[in-house]
């Protein structure tokens, strides 16, 4: 009887070991599949992240190129205003507001052309550096551009002087 008990215990232990082996084998196979899936997803996300970083760098370079001819992107112009203890962030709106204030119902005194339907007025302007402004103007029908020199006086007032302007020829479409 004692011998049968040991035989049954041995068989039970052997079956238990086989069951544990099969269960752990399928568990490890599933774990491997999950790891491979996770690695694939991670590789995809890494490639997307690299692509996004590349695009960000391209956009940063384009922005740097665009800002090169602006007051805020020109280090020499900033140094010029720093030597006079003027803040570049305050100068930009002050100069542009003064320029737009020259727009009247009679036109803008800086523009040497007269409009067909109404007087020319400045629509949009950009400070190039510590001395020049480029602006777009129109009378609603004709368009042009103007290069303006500006000077900030000791008392804080701003003087504007036309350097050159042009009007694009009117194109008639049939």
C-alpha cells in the first residue's frame, strides 16, 4: 500500500511538472510575441520622431532665413539700438505705427504716385534693420512697393524718408 502511494505521488508530481512546463512554454511564447510587437511599435515611433525632428529643424532653418532680414533677426541692428539703450521690441511697433499714421484720406506723403480710384496707402510694412523699412501699398486697384529710410531722433520722434518706390503695371485679362 505504501508503495502504491509513492507511485501515485510520483505520477501526480510528474503530471504537475509536465503541466507547468506546457503552461510556462505557452506563456513565454506569448511574452516573446508581445515583446516583438512592442519593439516594432517603438521602432515605428522612433522613425516618426526622427522624421518630425527633421521637419522641425527644416522649419527652424527656414524661419532663421526669413528672420534674417528683420529687425528682430538682425544682430547688428540690435547692437545698434543697444548702444543707444533702446529696446528693439518697443521700436518695431512704434516705427510701424508712425508709418501707418502717415496714411490719410489724401494718401501717404511718402508715396510719389497718385492712385486711379483713390490715393495710395501703405498696407503692410516690415522693418529690415535699424535704418530701412520695406512696405506694400495700393489704391485698391494698383499695387506697389516702397523702400523707406527711418531715423529715430534724440527726443524719440521718428523721421521717414522715401528711398525708392515703384508701382506694378496693371495687367488687363481678356
